[in-house]
């Protein structure tokens, strides 16, 4: 903490504002009078303003707008004269046209380090929307990340013409002035130089207190209210961490206008320690409700979460309240993703074509489904329906609030008063009658029914929690269409923030999986990501469920899609996603931390999360944040954290790659290829976890002929230099850093930035990105047949039923002999099956890359079994305990992979199915048996069997640390223990080759285990 904050901070609630102005001192500009004379002379020289009005116009500008001397000290004489001329000419033009009712002053002057704006348009009008200088300040100064921070001073003042108050027939005219200055910080201080000069001592102490609270608070804004002494004015101060919301400056003005409050001044201060403080000075207007100030304070927090949602304009126009507009924003996103758009025709087609009997038909139908879902009801159409039926949206919000509001906190608020005037929808029958009476288009009705379904599906939400940073909903996933999602997840979370939308899906109560951030390089890419977001999340979680068959945790996955304008701030999106999840997981009603919520699920929930694309660097923060928020399960909440926090880094110890390599070794072992030269192609380069370790663990007989990564394509049919690849892998560098002098005459590097590059063959590559994206489908053209393909990176469905023919020769044979799929979902199931039918040996992702999940599960188990003191003392890098535990985990990964590889080959031989199909059959057999066992009280209550399973199922190091099996069971949540118990029995039974359909065989196996 800097020196300014080391002094004792006064009690915030005891402070009041005594300054008539603002708590800012108007530091006198010594040269102001001399400057004023020069301004008068220059105006006179130009001759645009009559001589008898020059001084009055200049004095109005200098004295009536409330502009601090800071502006006059910084601005040039020419700049000031320019502003005075602009304001005068606008007033004169309106007067000449007898158009005094129209807003006629719209003046801006912008530069990199400061800006000035004057505006008389009325908030909510079309003229205001056209200029909306406050949004420009947000976009160009306050929200930008690249070029320092800014402070803003805004004033509202009477408009003067000819020395008189400028009134129209309808209202008193005011002018809003905004002044933006780039911050210049004092050395060793958090304060801007100008701020230090003009701030009053009392206000400086007040700000320091706000800053301290922001830095201590886990997340969200700090909002304080101070009545101004000897005045009817109120001061609202809002503090938050910089760049954790966007367009908040302009959104606050809309909220003030909604409640008919008079704004006199607004200040934005950014401090060098990453804190933003906004001060707003308000008065109750004659039309304002007496409780408007209180309501604004409450809703400023909600506005912070979604400052400019899709229905912000309806709120700014007083058509919806801020709560209704945010509800519509979240509900609209829900409907976009979950409206069942396939219709009866698709279901009939599904029955006629029998996709279960043809993999090609299944994939074509899958593509058709995507097309129908994206084109039948677009997001813009859904939002148009919402806007056309705002009264129904309000009624649905009333129904939502009736369930999830805590009434004791509502009854005196304006929100409750507004809600009480809206007719509730008490039942589905009543809702259908409402549609019948008001909606005459079936597509519109379908959209509104989906929003009604949203209400029914919400089990708990933080919507009405005052300290939230994003909106989160725990949904009952039973609303999902069985046609589209045949396996219903166990749990579903839906999250919306100012920068993102996201989901978390799990297929068991006890489940684990990574959180990935999805970024978009263009608007088209973003729209594609929106369409595919939930399906990708569902498929990843489903794959994780099959992959996690060896561990107590079922499969889960979380996705965070960054908004198009938030691509450069992924950390904020991740932090809000995590905090909003925690809102729904920790105990209700934690004073000072969390308001109570209505919990219709009413069962404890624990999520086990891990790193995935774009989130590996944030796991430490999430772990410590959970601890800071008082979550009892903070140690096990995130895997993949730093070793100092008890994490086991997958990349450092090659956990995922150990599993992938075990399958490669199994191929070599079965086919006696250990001493045979193997040509190898890989997607995912030496910069990534899986790609780098695949290179480092590769055997001497493997000769790389091509690698594709984010930077481009590296190819040499004669073989790439292994030592150079190892150098890149150790450095974690992309292939664009490969020493091209080591290439053969046939080798080449094409980067994504290249244009019109000539290959050794003479072919010209016009676009490097396009070449990179499709290279894996053009192996035959540029390399020829290869022995081994290991996808270690790339987007899902990079090879599907429509593109798999590129990997077949003219005789229909696969040009690749062996594929070990390291990257998740890189090849679709139907494409994998076609490759196997064409002669390839394919081990799919759900089997091959489970080493990472095994390691993470072992990390979770240690976090649950060890006490806090044991965990902090022993479970960190460098301790003997940690080293020994990591070694045991590595051995377990290889052993599990070897067992499954053998079991898959056995399944293939027995069933005649492909390895890809056998992988699903094996996973389903284990998971089905595991679910049956976990539900059996008789088996669980067999204490002898339970003890035997835990003696062999818990790592010996953890048993020794805990002291006994009984102590381990006492420390583990029962749901986790039962899941572990069932998993160990089911995996052993299946891997030993027993028949899962033979009850007698299962009973004999259980009897043998008990001995």
C-alpha cells in the first residue's frame, strides 16, 4: 500500500461533504485574468460575436459552466475561443430559426491526451443518441486498454443567451460539459498530478477509504452515499477495479435520467493502483420519487454487471426498468441458444433416414441441424420479438422476481412498487391464454415460450445479490431437447457478464473438467462461435464424461465466449465467470460477502474445475479467490495451479502426453515397430503443452515430416531436424522460429502472415491463413502417405464426414496408418469410423488424452484428503511428499492407458466394432456400471468391501498422511467417496475383461473383492 493509504482512514459512514462545490478545490490559475483578456481580444479580432456581447459570452463560459481552473490552465487561448464561438454560433442559429425547443449545441474537440464536449440534447431523444458524447468518452478514453488512463470532469449548467437564462416553451435549457484529461501520475504515488492539487483533504481521505475497500473486496463495486451538508444535494461514490466493466460512465447517466434525478456534476478518477472511482452529485427533481436515490444506489450494482445490454435502449427510453432490461438481455441469450428450432419435419426426416445405421447420414443430419438452428431463428429476430412484446417481457420478469426476490428486502423499493403493478403469470395455462390473446404469429409465440421455459428452469440465481460482478443461473437441464441432446446433463450453469456469455455443464454430481475461453478474430468468427457455443460445450463435457471413467469425477466442461469488443481482456471475463459461479456454490447469507438467495435446488454443490484453452494462467487467482470468499473447498476448486499452491502442472510433468504416448507405444508393441522408421505429422506446435511434450517424448524411430500450429505450416517430406524441434519445444516457441536452413530442398515454412509465397514445387500460396487451416487435409498433396498422425491442437471437427475423403487414396485406403488423437474432438466420430474402415488404426481422444484428467483427479483427491495445514506444508513443489506423489501419478497414468488400450483391442476383436466405437462402448459400460454401484446402498454399506476398495483406491502416501481409511472417509464428502468406490470397482471389472451384462459374473467378482 502506498504512503497515502498508511494513515488511519476515518469511518466512511461518519463523513459528510461540506464543500459547496464538490470536495474538489478550485486551485486558482494565476494567469486566468490575463488569459481572459487575450480571449476577449481574439474574439474581437475575429468579429463573429457583437462587441457588446463579447464579454458576457466569455464570462458565461468562464464562470457559469462550473469549469475548473484546471481546464483554463491546460487549454490554449485559441482553443478556448474556438469553444466559445462554437457555443455562441449554435445558440444564434437556433434563435434565428425560432427553434429553441430543439437541442442545438453539439460540440466536441478530441485529441490523444484530452477532449472537450458540449451538448444540449435531452437524454433519451434521437438527437442525444446521435451524439451521445458520454459513450464516446467510454469508448475512446475510459474503456481503452492500450494508452494509459484518464480522468473526467462533467458539469451541467444553465444555458445563457444575451445575459439571460435561455428557456424554451417546454423547459429550462441546460448545457452538459465534459472535460477529459490523460492522467500523469506522481512518482511513488497513486494520484494524478492534477488530482493531488485540486482534491480537498477531507475528500482525499474519503477516496482513500473507498480505494482500500475496493482492493480488499473480492469483486464488484463499492457504492457509498453521502448527503451534502447544508444542501439538498446527494453525492454517490462508486469504486471498482479498472476495466472490470465497460460503458459504465454513460450507463450511469441513463440510470440517473430513468429515476428523474438532476445531475449537476460527475467525476471519474483513475488511480495508478488499478482502481477507478466515480463521484456523482444529484438532486431530487420535482418529478422524482423520494426513494429514487436509494433505488439508484441498489441498481448501480446491477448496471455494473451489464452496463449496455441488448435492451439498454428500451431502458434509456423508460420502456423497461434496468432490472427488466437485464433480465431480457439474459433471457434473450438463453433463447438464442436453447430455442428448439428443428420442428416436426426434422424429426420425421430423422426417423426416415435412420442415422444410427449410417455414419454419413448421421453427420449430414448434424450439419442440417446446425443450419436449421442458426438460420430459422436468428438472434436479431429473437430480440425483435422481445422488443415487440415488452409488456409480456415485464410480466415474465414479474414471475421470475416473484420466485427469486427475497421479499423482506424489496417491499420499500421502487422496483417492488413497479413490480406490484404488473400482472403476474401464475401458471403455464395462464401464459398460453396470454399468448392466445396477444400474439398472432406462431414463431413469435415460440420465442416467448422459450423465455417462459427459462423462468421454469432457473433453480437459483445471483440476479438480486447486490455484490455480484456477473449474472449467474443454475438451471435444471431437463428442459434440453432429447432430440438434440440425448444424454441429459446432471447440472447446467448459465452465466452472462458485460464482456462474455458462458456455460458450465456436468454429467455427474461429482465431476471435473477444464474451463476454456473462446476468442473470435472477426465478426463472422464470433457469430459462428455463438451458434456453436453450447453444442461445443456439451460435446466437450460428454467427451470428458467418457474420458473420466477411471476417476471418481464424472465429466464436465466450462466455456467462456468473449464479446467481440472484449477480445483483449480475457482475464476479466474469466474472473467474473468464476466469481459468479462461486455466488451459487457457497453458503447463503454470508454477512458482508453475499446476500441470501432463493435455492430451489437446495443441495450442496461442489465443482472441480481445471485449466483449458486460454485459462492456464488464471488458476492461481481462482484458487486464492475461492479461499478469499470463504469457500471450504478452495484447495480442490481448481487444478493446474502453481506447485506452490499444491498444483501438479500437466505440461511440466507431461501428464497428458504420457497417456498419448502410451497408445503410440501400444501400437509399436503390437505391430513390432519399435525399430522401424515412422513418418509423423502433428497439429499443435512446440509452443503448446501437448505439442511440445509430444516432441520431447517422441522416440528415435519417429521422423517428423510436418507440423501445423498457430503461426503456420512447417513441412519437409525428407524429415525435419529433430534437434531443432526439441529446441523449439523446450523454448515453447512456434514453428515460425524453425531454422529454415535445416530444411531440405523440398521443405518449406509458410506462416499465417505470408502472402503469395512460392513453394519449392513452384506452387504459389496466396493466403497463409487459408493454407494453414486446410493443410491437414492436404497431406497427400504436400507430403504423401504417412505412418503416424498425432493431433495435439486445432479446432473441433477439423476432420469430418465431408472432408475425410481428402485422407483417402484413389482406392479408398487411408493415407495415414495410425492416428492417436491427442486434441479433443479434432476428428468427428463418423470420420474416425470411415478412416478405420479404410484401414487406419485410430485411438480416439476420449481414450488417449486422459492423462491430464488422471493427474487432476489425483490433485483433487490430495486437496480433499489433506488438512489445510498438511496441504500447505507438504503438498507443494520441492517437498519429498510432493515429488513422490507426482511420481505415483505418472505411473498411474501410464498403467491406466496401457489397460485401456488392451481393453479396446479386446472389445474390437470381440464385438467387430471399430476402435472408435469400442472406446465409446467401453466408456459407457464403465460409466453405466459405476452409476449402478454408486446408487447401491447395500454395496456401500458392506464395510469390508468398502475398506478393501479404499485401501487400494487411495494413494498410499495419502493413506499414511491421514492415518487410516476411516479418517480418509471422514474427510471426503460422501458423494465423492461413493463415486470413488463405484469407479474403482467398475474400472477393474471392465478392464479385466468381464461381461458387464452378466450379473452372476459381477456377483462373483464382488465376492472375490471382499475377501
